[in-house]
């Protein structure tokens, strides 16, 4: 199973790549597979280093918030499991 977290494009490079921010982690990805134009500020899904789909900003933000909730819940469960809470 593949899990794709929406990533915000922070910079478009001249070499067909972009820098994206995925929940605070920045990395360079290829835009080669994108069939639609991508601009700085757009949200995209990434698969093995390639942007594969542009997302609606509202839906991307909702999805990111959901991932944050899941991560917080998982962290709380780990803390409780280890006797820290």
C-alpha cells in the first residue's frame, strides 16, 4: 500500500523539478509525470520522487490536518503503551 501526503510546492526549478514541503520536510521531486501545470503554492501528491497529481488546496489542507491527528493519536498510544501517560 502506498500512502501519499499532500506536499506544497515551494519552488519550481528550471530542470523540470520542484522543491516541495511535506509537513515541514523539504525535498526535491520531479515534475516529469505531471500532465497539468504546477505552480509555486500548489499542492501535489508524490510517488517515488515524482509529483503525480495536483490537489485542490482546501482538500490538501484537510488531508494534512487528518494526518496530523492520526500521528498525534499514534504518539499518545505509544506513550500510554510504554507507561508514560
